[in-house]
C-alpha cells in the first residue's frame, strides 16, 4: 500500500462525511440553493489565491528542478485556468471580478487558508504535499460521487464535469505521486504528514458546511 493510500484510509470517515453532506448531494441532483453555491464561488475564489500561494512556496523548498517546476506550474494553472472557471461561475450570478476580490473570507475559509500558508512557510515539502492533497483528491472523489448521483444535466453540471475531467485526473495523479515520493524519502515525517493531511481533510468538510450555511461573521 502506498503512503497516499494509507492517508486516504485514515481519512475515510471524513470522505464519507463529505459525500453525504447536503451541499454535495443537493448539488449532484441540481436542487442546491443558488445562494449556497454563490457562497462557495466567492469563498473558493479567495481560497484558491492562497492555495496557489502554497504551491508557489512549496516550489521554493523543492530539492530538484522537476518538482520545483511542477509545483510552480500548478500555482500558475490555478491562478489562470481554475480561477477563470470561478469567474465564469460568478458571471452567472452577476458578480464581477472586483466583487469576488472584495469578498470577505468566512471564518472557515480563514482557518483553512491560514493553515495552508502557515504549513507552506513553516513546514517541510513533505508536510506541504500532505496538506494540499485532500483538496485535489477530495474534489475528484466527491465530484465522481456527484456524477454517480446526478440523474440529468442541470445548472451545476459544469462543476461536476470540471472536477471529473481528464485534466483534473492528471493533476490529482501528480499530487498523489508527490505524496508517495515524500513518504518514501522522509519516513520520519509520516506522523507530521498524516496530521497535515487530516487537518486539511477536516477543513474540506467544513468548507462544504460553510458554503451550505452561508457562514459569515457575527460581528
């Protein structure tokens, strides 16, 4: 069993909780409240900026040119292609890029992005790899679950198609390979990697909840 498989086994209960979350099941059948999806678009746009930043910082810690190039490449692709998709989603709700950029991060988004950026600055490449893995593998697995649940095309079909695309499969395969390489090279960091992985996985679940409840600040 690869180390990435071990991590997924450790987080299986979190994956199941994500698959059963009402944001996921309602998006799959097209009944999700548009306001909840708009919340996701706004918050994920802000999240992706720091997600890309995490990859970029990870690139500076890579010990070989290939890994550095790949990490920096993912940062660029996130800022270019994936954020363009969010701008398209936003346009469907009449939201401008300026409005996306002006969105205040919800508490869960703050917690998640702060964790990623702190791990990037203070952690090793192995910890960074484990921290970013739940987002990639999670969205692939959850979107494939949505595709199984979906009975027909609806307003959220582009979301499902994006995260089950061949390009996204390839990106997740690369993340998994990075986790496995780090697991093999740095066996002494397995506990730290596992902690980083599970923290991000729990925050992934909370991100669905944040969007579904349209979480904000009380004060």
